C-alpha cells in the first residue's frame, strides 16, 4: 500500500472555486471510479496551496484507476478543462509515500 500526496498551486483568487470543483466534481467522480481519497486540504498560510491524498493498494491498482479516470471522456472533455482554468499544472508536485508500521493512516 502507498499514498499519493498531491500538491497544487491554485491561480490567484481561484482557491474557493478550485475547492468547490474538487469537492463537488473531481473527488466524487474519482471515487465513483474506485479511487480512495483520504483527505483534501488548503494551506493555512499559503493562499495558493491545495493538497490532497489518495491511497492505492498496489502499483497495478494505481495504473488501472488512472486509466479509468484520466482516459475517460468525462475527465478529458468536462472536468480536466475546468481544472486547468484554476491551477498551474506545471507546478504540480506529487509524492508517493509508504506508511511506517505504526502509522495510524493506512
């Protein structure tokens, strides 16, 4: 099992709209495809920071879920253009982390 921590930088003045998009469209859509979304956060001191966490049981599961989400017509034609309007895709940073044996989050 591993987690994917995704750090996004939202365009100035767009954080509220981006959070709404994530919570009302992106996350529900991805969950409907089988993604496990552990959490969603905004920066307390950084107005442009948005972070979310997804969990995968294996690399094979991640690949299958990525395909189900990112190759779908809904993602390509409806959701992705909205995301691109609100954040800087070139500033996305993704960390893959494995929980330690005593980690509460699993």
